[in-house]
């Protein structure tokens, strides 16, 4: 060999070495469904293929093969022998490594690994690029990346043969060795009738077969298949081109048996059949095909990554360290779920994802294989295993579906519209892309308007007008589309086409979470499940495709109609709903509207909020005009005038929290304290005229500090009262007709109710100072706060006073100005989340200096709203024994329940009304005088029957059983009572009476 020739060979060798290190890298286009050379690098989903090279035999067994370089010795010369017609492209020039290329006709980048498929058909060289066909793709690759050798110099090339009626593909993985020593032997299913046993066939697309290698190259170079033995009937490996959006005919248990018979005892694939089928039904990925992929990727569940990390698919393995970097899964089941949902349904089967090249296994021309694996025959290997599994199960799946193919000879690369209906004026759901041999699953073999109805590759939205973004769940019945019959050819006619299903009816199997609405709201279908019943007896979930009204709901609506349409047939089902009146605040009133008070005194105002619908009665209180910062009003309407207050008048305002344009105000006259001089001649006082007695006030002698107690309940009242006054208490139990109305107020309806009582004194008298009213509460609640509501009537209207008190030594005490029904409850309502405003008003509101306009919201924040993250501890200790005098719990019957035929008396009050005894009671649903269905003669009016009467006419019933009421009681002893009476007597003797000139409600 001449020196010049040696230098040339050496130079070529150096070029090959450098190109193997600095090979070009293909990129992927973001989100378009196509790949270009200007974006991210493509990588094998299972980089373990780059760790060791495997082959597969005809029976689906997987084994390791030699991964050394496969360069032929004459490679340096053959590249320049362009006059030789029969040439082969050798991709195994770098051992186990990937080589990048660009598809001719689309510009799409691709990659392959010569260690898994060494040879490709040579179609010419131009501009430093070698044109080739390999595994269906026609592409161009840099000359430095491959070898071009004479066909006669290759010791083996890939080919097909018919063996025992099966079409077998013999794949060469090293052209420098004979096919018997290295390569894969793949079962392609039953051989078509046009192929004969004993003949060698050549094909690099797997669809058209040639008996002469040169004839095949001639057709390829001329973009033709006319000289193939099956020019009019291309072959498509059924499982290799069956769309993944299909179902296996095997149950999970049956697939378990089939897989277990093929795997060893330690395989991670054993008993995975149930999980494959379960995820198929949820995410729309064929269970048998997933099993084929898993077996190929994990060597039937025995690879190291699979055994140690439950990773059946080698997912997310990094090229440099696949075993160290592969994803770890908590279980094989979780791996299968993530593969079917995340990798398949959301990516490789999603036309909006760049990895999508068709929703079938495929090869390097189209299908999952294009982007998923560098092995050009990865899809064919998974299909070969599916053939074996199906054969073991009785060939139930083979040929079951009809599918059609676009661009069978890889020349047109047309991207076809997939539409939601069978016409060109409807929505385009997605596009096929320009990939050749693109397969679609045909649902109806007879086209409508020249459109085939097909199974959608994409997860569709409820209207089937587009792709549902970020969703992996798939509905086989609802997710269909249409493709023009002009662009696809049916290549497999299903042999088990089911009878056409007709929609019979629909039903709502699970009602929606929300069924109660306020007028103006729209129907919320969350939680609702709708099923369709079909003519074949089957039932499917159509929740995502069902239609329901979207317009605002009108008052009085009792049901909405859910509908579903299939093939022009519409069925409906009704869902019951309740639509109530919209909550509107109509007014706010305060009581009294004027009052006189002295510095140092306090008074609790009553409030009445009226409205329609389920409106809120929550209010905010304000005091205006105060000079002293210590003059304030709390969230219950309790006004406290500072002892140093110098203002002559104050204004109390109460505003609706729901609508601050609704408010009311009361005027407060501040009376300065003055000393009234003693009369100089007491004997000159006018004696009462016995013939004309004073009838304005009852003739009650010697008022003083008195305590009256109801022995049954332990409730007591103390203060300036006449001698001999008696306290009468009637307990209102849950079975009482008025109970619900009294406890429905927002301030207590979510709280623990301790008791509801109708309280009165047996004597009618004027008292100049508030009285102390004390309720016994179990000592387990010591230190906790209670809420006390007082309902009273004035001028035919029912007002409510609100008090809060702390339980101390088993008692909760408040100062009151009148008697009628009281509600006692723990302040233990659920606390709203910290980021939401509390429903309850603040306890104290700072005084305001100005009066805001009625249509402007208040700008003073609450000062004492308790922190939302500090709920009161309301759980009493389990080891506390209730005091002897406590009211028994609801599950402990008392001895004082009245006979069944005893009618309890109407509620009474000692508060003289300022108007008629006709009021509108509070109701359980929040309605008021304008909207209530309860007649005015009930509840509070009944309680006010003796407002105008005197003492002694009413009777007090015994305590009824209280349903679920926490324990209350009086733990004071007789000694304490004596001391209290003595202290009261001393107070009477030493304290002067100051007449409070204000309007009192008792």
C-alpha cells in the first residue's frame, strides 16, 4: 500500500474517532408535537439500554449481547465506491451509543442506537449526508457517524422469514458477525398469505417486502413500493400498530395467570395483571401492550433497577448512571400507575406534547418508539411479547380492533385534521402531524360524510372540542373524534366488532355535594356522578360529558335537568335542588332609642335586625361623642360610661355587618351626679289620700337588697327588690315548640346550649338599678365564657339583648333590666380560619368621633376579636362529678317531669310593654316580621301574656328533661347564702338610692 493511501486511511480513521466523540445532538421542539434541531436534546427514556446491549429471541426471552464496535474493515474504501449499486449503511460504528439524524421530508430530528439495529438501506450521499432507511424512517445522517459498505462485505443484514406460519424478523445488531451469533429474532404474528416459507424477504419499513435487496433499494430511492411482493396490501404488525387507546380482552386475574406463567418466582411482574387492567380502565392505556413494554424494559421483571427500585420501565434513568438515577417507586403498582398516567396518557399519547408521534408502539417513522427509545426496534419487541402473551391466553386480542393508516409509503407527510364531528365546519380537536404510517383506531367501518369515527388519542374536554390540558384520565365511550376517509386506509378489519350500542337512559348515581342554593347562584356539579345505560346492558360513567344548566337559579326551583347526547339520542335525568330567597337586610332598630345615664353606669341595648332570606343578624356597635377614652360599648351593645366622662350626650350606633347602609342609633343623655338636699320639715310632707290612692305604681313597701332563687334550677336574682319577691323559672326543653326559634340566633346556633329558660318575678314593681341574674353552670366550665341572649318585646317588636360572662365558681352572672326568655350557651362556636374574618362582632368597639354616612362602611376595626387560632377549650374533664343540685343531663330522667296531660303555662315577663303585646317571633330559619310563617301570637307574645298583669296568677312547672344539655348547677352552701343576705342588708342600710331616670325594660 502506498504512503499516500496509508495517510488517507489514517485521516479517515481520525475523522471517525473525532466524530464519535463530538457527534451532533438532535433536539426537540417544545410542545408542538414535532422535533427540530434547535431545541432540547432527545434522550432514551430508559438509559439502561446504554449500560448493556440486549437482544430478544423468537420466544420473547431477553439476553445480553456483545456491545463492542462493529465497524467493517473495508469501511474506509467503501465510502468512495459510489459506482457500486448495492450498499448498506452501518450504524454500529461507536459500540453502544446513539446516533442522531434528521428525517427527510419533515426535518424532524431522531436518534438511533446501532448496537440494537446495525444495518440500514443506503439511498445515496449528498453534501456530506448519507440518506438511509431504517425501521421505517427515511433520514439523513452525517457521513462521519456511519459506514457505507458493499452489500457483499456485510456478514449479515436484517431480513424476514416465515417459520411455522409466523412472520419472523431477524435483526442484525453487528454486521461484522453472522446473524446467528448476534441479533434479535422477533415474532411479528401470523404471516400474511402473500409471504411463503423458505424465502428470505427484505424490508426496512416492515410493511412492504422484497425478495431482492437491489430491487428494494431501487423502489426506496424512487419513493415507490411498486416492485414489492405486496404493493397493494401493506403489512402492519397488529400489536405494533394497534393504538394504545384500546382495551385488552383479558381480565386482571386472567392477565395475572398469563404473566405468571411466563415469569420466574422472583419477578416483579408477577401478579401485576390486575394493576395493568385497572390503570387501563382509568387512563386509557392498553393493559396487554403495557405488559409487553414492561417485560422488554425490565427483562420480565428481573433487571436490577426493577428488583431494587420497583421500576418496571427504567423511567428517568440518567445516561451516565442509570442504576443510580432511575426513579424509585413505593411499589410496582405505583410505577404502573405513573407510567400509564404521566408517561403515556399525558405525554406520548397527547397530541399537544412534543413527544407525541402517534399513540401506538410503532418504529422510527411514527409511534411511541420515535421519541421513547434509541432502539429502533423497541416497539416491535414490545409487540412481540404481546403476541406471546396473547397466544398463551388463547389469542383473544389478536385482530379484535379495526385500524387505519395514513401515508403508508412515507412520501406525503401530510398532517390531517382530527375533528369533533363528521364535517369540515366543526372544531379541529388536534392534528395528526406529518408522521408516516400513522395509525388510528376506527370505531365505525362505514364512514359518515366520508369521515371515520375514531378513538381519540387525546384526552378530550367535556364538549369534545379540544384537548383537556393536564388530565390523564380517559373515557373510552366519550372520547371519540372524526378523520377524513380520504387520508387513511383501513389495514386491519376487526373480527369482533360489537353490536352498535344505543343509549337507553341516564341516571344520577351520586348526587352533587351542593343541593341548597340562594337565588342567583349557578348549579355546581362537583361530586355528582352520572351513569349511562346502554342497549347491550352495559353502564358507563358519563359525568364529564353530561350537560346541565348554567344560568342563575331562580327562587322556587326544585330540580335541574342533566342531559347526555350520543349519536343524536338525548336522555335526561333530574336532580332535586332547593333554591331559597336571597338574603337582604331590610332594617336595623335599637332599643331603647333614648336613655339617661350617669357617669360610671352601664346599660345593654337591644337590637332588632329584619330582612328576607337567610340573612345575618350580626351587628357592630359604636359610641360617638365621648370625651373619655374609657367610655366604650362592646360587641354585645353594653355601653359603659366612664366615671370621668364630661360629655353631656352620646350617640350609640348599631350597624348590620351584612349591609352597613342599614343602621340605627340611640341618644344617651349623660346626667351629672348631684346631691339632693334633705327636706327641712319632713313632717310637712303630704300624706297619701286614702280615698284617691296612687294607681301608677304598686304599693310595695320596704324595697331593699333582696335575693330570690329558683330552687329547682338554681337560677337566682339579687338587687333592690321588695321583700317576699319570688323568682319563677320555666325550663324550655328541646321538645318545646318555641325551643328552635330561641336558639336559632347566629350568636348561639353553633354553640353548646346550656339551657333555655323563661324567667319572671311574681311581683310587678319599678326598680331603679339593674338586677344581678345568676345562672348555675357546672364547675367543669370554670374560666370559660358563656353567651346569654335575652328576648324581650317593645312596641310589638322583639328585640334581643346579648351578654357575655365568665363562669366563676360555678356561676355566670349578668346585670339585667327585665325578665322574659333567656338562652344560656357556651362560647364554643367553631373558630373561622385565620385568613377569614370572624362571623362574631368584636367585644369592644372604640368610640368614634364622627357619624359615618349611612352608605359608607365603618372604618373602625374590632379591638377585641379573639385570635382565630386560639379556640376555647370547652371539653370538661371526664373525672369531674357534677354538684348535687345541678340540672341532670338529658340522658338522666328527673323525678319532676309533669304528667303527659299537663299543659305548661304560657311564658310571662315582668317587663311592662310600651305598646301592644303583639310581636313577631324569631324563627329558626332567620326570617323576620316581613317574611315569617309563624303567627304573631306565638313565642314572645305568649311569653308576654302577663306583662300588664300583677303577681301570683301564674304557676311554675317542674324541670323537664333537657335533651343533650350540658350540666348546670348551684354549688353554693347555706352558709354562703346567709352571708350574702347579711351583706345585702348592710348594703341597703348604708347605700343611698340613686334614681336612674331612664326607660327600663324588665
